[in-house]
């Protein structure tokens, strides 16, 4: 896709007037903006268009208000921009304190404060910051008209406000000494960056040697996640008894287990995780990877021909069923073709139910997405080994499912 935008403007729907005012100001200064719903492409899903917009922009401007702080859509957009390593510029409109979820991504970045006086007074500072980040020489301030943020968007065209003219400054004289010092400092900084990039990285937490496969424009890991620590090295709770599993889900505590608590299953199928482990801010995926969103799963399935055709390309072995009696296992194999042409290598690792019981090993592979459906459930994708198709389901967050990762 051709990159026609520089800045993605993330905002809640109740702040649309303000967001469009920012968009107009930046675009009149030749900063190309992506903003919803204006730039949502026809013919594709709304969420997919949002993801594509974030991917192509180097900068995300977050119009941060009380409404944005409570918006799940703003949170998801910021999380995606963070994982895509975009520059995030929060524009603080009021005195709202960021929620824990947003603080994780915004706590260490520089904020622009527009909470004192009219927000329009900070538009020029926002433009200067965006221009410097994009490597564009900032233009002189121009007279522009902005849409009032306190009225409905339909009324705003009749009540435009002119920006204050820039104050006249004396031209700066060339200072040779300062120039030499600045050049030397820049060289030192660049050398430091180069040495840091060249130095071997010490792995922390769950950063194994990850094998992946390219499917379409995505790079998927080829095996289920099998780690017992978060990215920062913190241990994830292993839960064995049914009662403890139910308690972990009720208290929204991250947890993992082997199928039927048997490590032999872990060697082939990996671990089963509840969604609270998937969604933990410490990061379940290895460095450089993330848990795929519902939209990213959709892109995979669509690339493989849809739900009815994707299964055979994702299955790593013939369909089979397991019946367990005590510690003995027997299997019955079917004769249908299995291509695994995609290289996804999906295996039927089964699930652990919300109540702690286990089922469906040998019949279903079931993988979490990072997207919640509501307060109690989140979206997942299952591979039905008995019918060779792929489906979408909203599972209770306390269930134990497999996890695949997607490269950032």
C-alpha cells in the first residue's frame, strides 16, 4: 500500500470536533493525516482499515481527554502504534490521569500540554514537534482557520477562528563555535547509537530463539507458545487443580497449565494460558513479537482463502481423535489430505475450560487473540480437525487456550 499519510490521529468519538481541527491545522502545513472516519477505506472492515492506517503512519497523535482515557478503541490503537514502534505524541486536553493500560504505553513519552486555555493555542507546538519527528523543515506560522471544538461538527463551518499571528523575531546570526560543538555532539550521539545497535543483546524473560514463517505480509511463529515467564522475567503462575484454575479466572490472575497437567503434552502442544496472561502488560510474547489481534487473525484466514479453505493449509498432520483411558492413549487416523502449505503447523492442543476441566485434544487447536469481546470474554480462532475448517469464537477469559505470536 502506498504511504499517503504521516500522522495517525487517535481520538474518541466525542472529541471528533477537536480531532478534525488538529487534522485541518496539520494538513494546511503539509503534514498528511489519517483520521477516522474520513480515511476509512470502503470495501474492507472498519477495524482492518484502522490497522492499515496505523501501520503506514510514522507518528500517532493521541487527543487525550477523559473520553479518550475510557475508550477501548483509543487503548487498542495506542497499543498497536507502540508495537509498530511509531512515535506517539499525546496531546493533553484536560487534567485526566491516564489509566493503567494507557500509562504503560504513554508513561515514558513526551506529552504536549494543551490543558491550559484553548487547545488551539497548542496546535503550532504540535505541528513543530511532528515536523521535527518527520525530518521536515518547519514552515513559518500561517494564518489558518480552525473549527471550534465546543460545538457540533455540522455547525463548525460557520464559526471558524483564525490562529494568532506569529510574533516577529530577529534573525539569528551564525555562530561558528556553536555549530562546531553541535556537529561534534551529533557525531558522538550517532556513534553511541551505532555501538548500541551492534552490541549483542542479552535476552531477558521469555525471549527464545523464535522460528517464524511468512504468510501473506505477516510473520507467524510456527509453534505454540511454551514459556512460563513474562517478557520482563516475572514468573507466570502454574495452576494444576480445578479449584485453583477457577479462582485464578475469578480474580483475573494470569495462569498457565499443561493439558491435564502432563508435561509430555507441552513438548508438542505448548502451554495453555488464560486470557489474563495474554493481556498482561508485562508481555507474554517474546521480544519483537506480539499476540495477534482479532483483525490480524482475520487477515491470515482471508489470505488463506477463508474459513472453509484455510484449515487444510494450516493443519500439520492428518485429522485424528484421542480417547484417553487412564494413562494410555489410542488414536484413530483419517485419510483426508493435509497440506500445511502455509507453514502455520497448527496442532490440536485442546483447551482447559473455565471450570478447570480439559477436553478436545486431538480434535481442536484453539488460539487466543489480543482482542476482548466484553468484560468476560475475548475472541479466539479454532482449527477443527474433524472438518478441516477454521472458526471464530468468543471464549471466557478464564479458559486455557494455546497462543501463537506475530512478529511486530
